């Protein structure tokens, strides 16, 4: 956790720290893919699809496509996981007025985004 999220966390603004981490991961993924025209669940769904890249639509590959069920599972699972993170964690932090998250719950949510960030960081960009 760096930058704005860390500052928010240290001051006890846990919900906002989770939101900031999600926003930062979205921006970093857009930068890695060279795409600013899609975000959040659509960004990750298109990034991790098993479809071949298209002009202007790079893909993120967690492993080389060896035709195995493992390849499809990794790609599809990462897309579904990312969608879940943004729909079930990020969206509620920005669209509803909530009480502050308990620290332990916020830490779990940050850990969920950390897993996704690690996958994005490790993925190879595939272009045409």
C-alpha cells in the first residue's frame, strides 16, 4: 500500500484507503495495457479474456497459452476475481454512505486487491 492509500490508512480512514487502492490498481492496469477507454470490471474482463488481442486491445497473460484447462482457468478466474473485487468491494466504498469499516475487514479487502495487483504485475502484455 503506497501513497494516498497509506496516508488514509494511517489516519484511520480504512474505507477510503480501500477505495484509493482500487482506484490506483485500475489506473496502473490501464497504463500497463495502454488503455484509458475502459475501467474496472470491463478493463479486467477484457485484459484477462482468453481471446486473442486485437489492435488497440492488449491482453494480460498469466501464463503462456498452452491449450490446457489450466490456462483457461487462470485467465477466466482472474477476470471473475477482478469483477468481484470491483463490484463487491470497490463499488460499495464509493456509492453508499457507510460507517467506517473495521480495521480487520478493511485489511482483508486490501489483501483481496493485493492479490489482483500481484497478478497484474506478473502478467505479460500480449499485443498484435
